[in-house]
C-alpha cells in the first residue's frame, strides 16, 4: 500500500544542462535523449508519477509530440519542477497533442498553473490539433513548477515542456514583479509559407506564426490590395529579443493604402503588451514616402501618431518597434493601418506581438514555512509534490482555507514513517486547525505551538515522544481533541485539559498521570489507590478510548479497501465545503443577474429555474433548489463537486453555485430553445414542431451525453432522471442533457447504490423500482421511453391518449409494434415526411431499451449506434426521394421481442405529473 503511494508523487527537479545555453526541452513521456531536426536537444521527463503514452503524429519535426505523459483525473495536482536562474527572464512553453492516446475520444479539459498562478485551461477540441501555451516571466526563485490539475473531462496530459532563457530587456515591464506575460499572438507577416519561424532563426526559439495559416478568426477581413513582399538583404535588428532577421525580411503592404486584420486574442479581454515591428524593405523613390497611422476602434489617441519607418528607424533595412506596454484589449481585435493623405505608398507591417498580463498569484503565505518543512524530508515522496502547497489544489496531505491567499488548515501526515523531532516550524503555521502526526516514529518533546491559536485537533498518538505535556496546551482556546496515547510522555496531565471540554487520550504513557493525584510511580498500583473521582475520569477516558478505537478501526477498514490512504475526513466546516474547482457566485451576483429572480423559466420537484444574465452578457439559468431537496450542506457539496467534474458538449454546462442566505443555488448555461418536451407536445408544437431527422439528431446528442456519463466518467455516473423535460435545446437546436440533481456516482457492479428510489413516473425503470438496485440500465429504460416520445409525439403517461385501459406509452407502443403496426404510433405531424425504415430501427431499439429486465436492455452505446444508422438512412433517403415503400413486414419479421408482463409499468404508476417521485426504500 505504501509503495503504491510512494510511486504516485515524485516530481523530478530538473537541472538545466541543454546544449543551447539557457534552453531546456522536456519530452514528456519520452524514453531517451535525442536531437530533433532543428538541433534542439530533448530530455525525457523521467517522472515517476503518471503514465507515458505514444501517439502517431503526421508531419515533420514532430518527434517530441509522439510521446506524452498523462495523469489520473483526481483532485491532485501533478507538477514539473524546473531550475531557473533568479532575476533572469524566461519563456516557458507547454504543448499538448491529444492524439486520442487513451483510445477514449473524450477530449480532455484541465488546468495548468505556474506555481500558484492559474496559467490556462487546456481545452482539447480535436485529437490532432496541437495546443500550445507560452508565458514570459521574470524568475524570482531558483525553481518554477508547472502543474496540471482540475481535469473536468478526460485525463490531464502534457506533450512537451520547454524553457528558454532571454538575455535582454525587450520584455521588461513595470509590472513584471506582479504579472506574467501570457503570449496571445506572435505573427510573422508576409510569410512565404505556412511554416513558423523559430530556432535557429530565432535565437530564443520563439515561435513566429505565419500569417498564411488558416484557422478560426485568425487574420481575417484582409483589405483588398494587401500583398506580400520579401527581401534577402540583411536587416539590422539591433540587439536582444527583437524579432529575428528572417521575420523582418518579409512583410505585407497595403497597395490600396490600407492594411486591415481581425483576430481572436487568446486570454483577452484584459490588459496587454502589444508591439508592432516595422522595417522598410522596399525601394522608395526620391519623391516617395510611406507614412501611415494605426487605427484601433475605440482608441482615438492611438490614431494620432504617424509611422514613417525610414525616418523612425533612421534608414532602410533597420528595425522600428513602436508598442504599448499596457493597453486594454478585447478578445476580438480589429486593427488597421491606413496611409496618410500625403503618403505616396501604402502601409507596411513585418511582425507583431501581443501578450496578456497575467496577475501573479503569490500563493499561500505558508508556502515558505511548509517548504522549509518538506526540505527536511528529501527522501519522502509526499514532500516532493511541487508547486504551491495550496494552489490550485492543495498537496495530498494538506488542507487549506478557501481564502484568496489560502492558509494551511490541516496537516495530515499520519503513518508516514516520519523520524526525528516534530518540526518546530509548525508553530509558524498560525492558521493551523488540525495536526495529524500519529503513527510515525517521532521522538523528542512536543514543541511549543502556542502561536497556533486556532488548533482544534491534535493527533500525536503512537509515536515515541518524550517529556511532559507542555502547558501551552491548556492555553489553546479552541482545543477540542488531544490524542497522545502510546508515547513515552511523562509528568502530569495539566488539570486544565481534564476540566475543559477536550477529548483527551493519554493512555499507554506509563509515566504520565493526571495532575494533583497520588505520587505513585508504577502503573500496577495506580488503580488500587485511585480516588473515586479519578475513577470516574478513568471510566470516561476508557469510554473515549474505545470509541476512538472503534472509529479508528472503521477508518482502517476504509483505508484497506481503497488501497491508498485517503486524506482524512475532518470535522471542520471548510473541509465540507464544495470542491474548489466549482465557481462560487455570491448571492448578490445571482440577484443582480436575475434581476431579483424576475423571470421564471421552469420548475420541477427540485426547485425553480430563473433566467439570468451575468455582467459579461452571458445568459444563465439559475436553479434555486427547494429547501427540502438537499437536506444538508454535505449533499449539496457532493452535488457541486460532482457537477464541476462533468463536462461534455451534450451536457448542459454547469457554471457554478451559490450557498448563501439559506439558499442552495446551481448556475447553468442558458438553453435558448427550452425543453424537448415542449417541442413534442404542448403549446409549442404548432409553431416550433421538429421534423424526424431533427428528432434523430436530438436523440443522438442525448445518447452521446448518456454514453459519456456511463463510460466516460470514472466512476460512471447514472443520471436517474432522464426525461424529455430534462433534454434541453440550444440556439442551434442541438440537444443537451440537464439536471444531474439525481445523479450519484455509480459504485461497482457488486454493490449497487440503494438508498432512495428516485425518478419520474413514466420513465422509471420497473426493475429498479422493485429491486432498488440502480444500474446504468435504468437510464437506458428511461431513454427508451424518450425514443418512443420522439416517434409518437405522445407523453410518457397520459390519461386520454392511450385508450381506457392504458396510461403508459410503453404498453401502448409495445402492443402496436408487436403487431407490426408502426404507422399508428408515428406522430401525425411527421406522417409522410420520413423513411419508415429508420423509424422501425428506432422503435425496435426503444422496445429493447424498455425491456422489464436490465440485463435484456442494450448498453447506451449500442442505442447510439442504432440512432446513427437511422440518421444515415434518413439522410440517404433525403437525397433520393423519400420512399415510403420499405416493407414494414420485412422489418417486422426481424423483430424478436420478448413477451412482457403487461402490468409491470402500471404497478408503480401512482400519479402522472412531471414531478419526480421520491420513494423511501423499505429496508
Ligand atoms: C495597466 O493599466 C491599468 C489601467 O490604467 C491598471 O489598472 C493596471 O494595473 C496596469 N497594469 C497591468 C499589468 O494591468
């Protein structure tokens, strides 16, 4: 068990020993050193945490990207620590090429950070697109850490990590001790092809992107008359980090007097650093001139300055680099250069660089103290986790407060084989509330922790501590638990500790006795001479002892089951708070966004949903949970931490939560087109009816979401309350599944969750209702009902639609499908406008989904495939001529449906509103 833990965290400290001075290139997941095509030396990462993987990559100079390292999608962070020289500027570059390394096709999304500063969220949207992030920073300490954490989908991974040292002052700014520069755009204009310019042309190996590259909203709206020019004449680029000559030898010119571009700036809006680079590389005649002005919409002042390259640079083939060291820029930047009236030539542009200021987070104020502590244990893996102790997520053996500058709140170093004395540095952690050092080999006396006035829980039991119980313990105002049993402590237990409401255990210290009692020195006769009052105390202590032993025993069982020692559950309020990954909204923000809960857009058994709009214009759906839906803070925080880890394009995005003013609120993205239910039946069907192909696409989207919940999440997630009112439609009528209010993490097959039967009448799996054993197949049942709704446009439960003896869509549809009569269940608004073969496919699958026994139902992936087949049939017949003539008898002959208990659904139908029912289980 310990060995496993041992392997999990060991970040290697790298020493820069590259062949290009100041360069260090890590090939993550690699196995050996190598030189790449451009002469850079790559070093394998040799990290013992995470796993290496290989992917296949197409084009040239891609060897470093063929390997990567990936990490568990857990609540920890995984760090690379690199040596740097303090007071030097560096470029750090991390790149990510997914390549479907896990054969999972789930595109990962996770965060990277530099030390305690959130650097970027890596969102993989394509298996073959390389994601690159670059940051320019001034080193202030001898090492930096790049950490991966907070995976919300897939597993965090990294392909390469590169460090390049600068030697000049191009990137000096007044803000550099408080901000990093995050690279947003570095463009080589007039590039001869799509290739970037980098090392060796750029001695600092910056990547100058070609302006010919085609990607979304990158250098669009190019003005007519823009042409590329280039020269081979050497260009005087002066010194330090000016753009390399090769970049300056190409340019664009606006032959019609205008250069215009629009591009997206990663990371913006915000304050940024922006420079343009000009060099005159055309021959201007004696009477000719090139004068132009920059135009940035909304920046009248900037427009005033005139650029005259030759004059400004004092000659041709020389560099002129005007720029702004602090400029507020939008995400979509439009800029243009226009020639002045008296200029004979149009504007010219060679290169441009835009970086965003990223405010440095200096992390936990306890970082220095705790790193002093970990440096005493150079061999221990828990001491090598790297990065800030608290941010973006705490080390595995720490808990931190939720402040912007988090304090260390708990030290959890039970059973870590710690030798030596208890580090006295702990006394500097004044925010400390819990100290768990039990089960180690600690010796010496208990240090003075009187400065840690917040200490509530101290566990020092099962060590070899000597000396007395120090008197400061009686002065700790919040002390509630003090465990020091089974040590070698001696002397008296201060009376203050026995009087107060402190749970104390000091058994097994043969020379330690309560204060003010008999002078005996051997424990054999202690009992015989004890006074009655002391006997009482001993009885109490013994009870406590047994209580603790039992509790501990349970803990141990848990530990053994997981094979790993989990961070201890603590009694603090902080530790019960929702995961740090979820965004927290204040109640005030929510009130502002919703205009004090003005527009109600939905309601269900779990609360009311309101429309809202955030300050940045983003539309949101605010779900105020009814007070009885979450009995406790704990359930709510379970929910929130679960939600914040689920991310899929067909799941309604969870944006954050609020728990204030006695309200529990969840914030989701707003879905413009409401619920599927509204479109199938009810008031909207007339004006916004949806055709069959659209319905299939909606089914496909929803099935993908369910497949992700069932197979893309570890452990898998069972939705429990799938229904047409939980399938929402966005602006483009793409479907997303919502309402994870009932989701619980699925446990393994042998022990299925059985607490409360939950779900909605009409969609509820009858087997689950009877057995209370929840499996993924319960969702498949509900999804089958939704498929029937899509075909028929009927509600799942209806008093009128299905005749006198039947209120349930499953029975109604089954009877007709069994008899080969599909026409009578097809929604009348679809008649004639579809291919019956594709309807049969869906109907057949739906019937399998609603089989009474879960084992007879297909997995959702199989259902998804069938839907996709139906879509291609439908698309095929769209292009031909819609042929209704497909023999339904031939389709029907392949139907092989088990006979079903016709009453099974009705047995649990007691009401038929849309509210979920919650039935306590009979245990
Ligand atoms: C840039 O200017 C703004 C407004 O003048 C100021 O608030 C900010 O601190 C400056 N620097 C950075 C790094 O944002």
